[in-house]
């Protein structure tokens, strides 16, 4: 899984990271490269690599002026500061409900996400602020 994120913070696209799963004749590869693409100038810039570790990406979204990333195999949220070109491990664990979401977005310091039951009969819309418990907003039988 790779990261591809359009940031409303600065109107640029952030991409990279990810992993290639192993095959019978190829080892697993973890990518730490991270890039920014400016749509207006059509210029690409290599940014600071993510610190070592698993880099398969589950979700990306803007959060309080930073690009937030929830990795598939890392327990904590990570922030990329677009102005300072730095990574931060928040130390705050990604809740299981968010890891298992089918769609994610954010606005105003809240993360909104959809979950569906394993039998695909109920869709839940939830919200959370990092470091707090999620709140059920809506539930729909499908």
C-alpha cells in the first residue's frame, strides 16, 4: 500500500512510502521515499524519508495543519509537517475502528470514517479526535 494524498493545507500532492510484498522470487521491499508534487509549477521535490520501519500506508488525511498517516503495521499516527519537512511519531495509537475503516476524511480537527459490519448489512459513520474515543454519528442498514 502506498500513500497518495492531496493536501488542502498547501494545495500539493504528497506521495511515496509503501511496500512491495514478497513473492517466491522477490523479497519484501519497504519504501521510505516521500515526495511533494506542486500542481501549479509541475515540480516534484523529494522530502525527508520516513524513519525506518514498516511503511505500508492505511490512510492519509490533513489534520491540524499536517499530513496525518495511519500505517498498516505501525501502531501510532504519524504526522508530516509540510512547512518544516519533518516527521513526527505522535505516540498516539491508531484505534482499531479507524484501521478497519472503508473510507476516511477529516475537517476541523476531527477525523470522519466509515465502517461496515462483516456481513455488509450495516454502515457506520463515526468521528474522532486523535487521542480520544470515537463517536457514532450515524448508522444505516444497507
